[in-house]
């Protein structure tokens, strides 16, 4: 009988063989490809993928009293209204490519009218890795000052300020369905409970989850 401790890990090599790859649709934000493939068992098949020209960023700002800000907007793709953290897509290349953190700061200014002096990246995540390559960076932002908002022409936004506890309750009840927002709220709650937040942020978050 083999020793489990000595069993080598399963292979992480790609078991798929791509026979052809054709671009079927393209916008400035994404490209859709059709692939003819050999599946891991060697049988022929097809696979469609979406490749993004942007990286997703999400910002959960935290006020001195423990409040945060959510953005409400109609999401065309989902076909419903959505409450979310401050979010956006940051170009990966070209003249507007500034990196995830700088892009997140710009989204915070544009959507919530806030500038933050302190930042902490709390999570990285793949958004839908079964069909696409979109990657996300999630941040906490604090030590805030107000600045003019400047939403994009495609955005009709409603800004809501509320305690962190209330935002978390919205996520737990299903009122918030956005994956990045749910992940960020659960992550900051876990960091609060485990005592791993920066010392100057911890009392703000504690106030937001009190009551």
C-alpha cells in the first residue's frame, strides 16, 4: 500500500490540444475565440473563450466612522439592477494602461467622489475561469477626502453610504449578487475577526461592524 505522503502531486500540465483558434468577435474590451480542440481524453471537441483587454478592480472605501460606499447601476449583461463596490475595468495595454492600483484610485474618484491616502490589496481572483481570462484585484481604501465625481458616459450611478455591517448583510441576504463585492466584504470581515488589519484601519472596520 502506497504512502500518501510520498504520492506525487497530480500533473498541472495542460491536457488540452488546440488544433485551431479563430477570432469570431472583437470589441475594445474583449475578444471571443472559437477553438477546435482535442479534449483531455483525446476526443475532438470545440471550446469558446473570452479574452479581456482589461483587468478588473474593486475598491471598498472605509470612512472614519466605519461606513462604506456602494454603487448602484443597471448591469446590461445581467439584465438587472446591481449594488456593488466601486468597480471598473483597467486597460492592460496602451496609453491608458496605469496598473491596477492607480486604476482603482481613478475608479474611486470617478464613481464615489473620493480620494484615499491609504490602500491595501486584500484579494486577487479569477472572475470566470471556465470560459475567460478576466482577473480581478480587490482593495480597501481609507483616510478619505471628497473630490468631484466624474462617471463615464455609459454609467448612471446611485451612490449609497452605509455601515460595513449593513453592506455585509446585503451580501449575505442575496441583495448583493456581485462576486467581487461579496468577496471583498467577506474578506474584510475575516481580517477583522482574525486581527490582521493594519493598526490604523482596524478601529474603523470595527466601528463599521459594530451593532
